[in-house]
């Protein structure tokens, strides 16, 4: 979700400076739209769980996130054939 504000970063461009801090600020800004502190906290905690990748669910979500990138790349390649 943070990419909404900070944009995508491509691996071939190298390491992004202050990535965690920029993403955290972006997520907090996005969640403020809800104007519901309980929901903001709930969704922020879920985002942290995803980022920390320690639970099975977070690991699965991370894997699906990476799979989605591979599918997009395959679609682009197929479009040029």
C-alpha cells in the first residue's frame, strides 16, 4: 500500500534509502483517511505483521506479493511475443 505515496522501487535500481521509514509514514498517512483510530491501529498492526513476515499468514502474503510481480513480468513478456 505504501507505494501509493512513495511509488514503486525496482530491485535493479539498488537499495532504497530510508525505505522502512518512508513506508511507515506513507501507511500512517493512508490509514488516517479512515478517521477511525481502532481500524487504523488494526490495519497498521496487520501491515507490520506483513512487513515482519514472522507469522504463517504474513509469509503466505509475502509469497503472493512476490508471485504477483512474477506474473506481471510474464504478462509483459508475453505481450511482446
